[in-house]
């Protein structure tokens, strides 16, 4: 289990309910449980693993901006 451990710098984050969504320099979007600190899901921003610059969370959808 991962507990708030990131391999690269966090470039952006978004709060939604009891989750924290982070975008990092390694091009991955991570969803964390605020209570347990556990990483619930890891997703790639795109196939080139470009750094994620910003995130917008709306309901159950996430929009990320990569460079």
C-alpha cells in the first residue's frame, strides 16, 4: 500500500469529497483517500507521460492539462 508517497514533484492538486487528486511531474494522476492516506488509483495523463499542469474535478470526471 502507498501512503501519500510520490516519486516526483506534485505540480497540482484538487480536493473532492474525501479524496485528493494530484498531478505530478511523472505524468500520473493519483487519487488519494484523505482519511487513510492510501493511494486509491493511479492514471496516466497521456501516452507520452508529460507533466500534468492542472486538474479540474467535476462530479466523477477529471480533466487534466499537460504540457
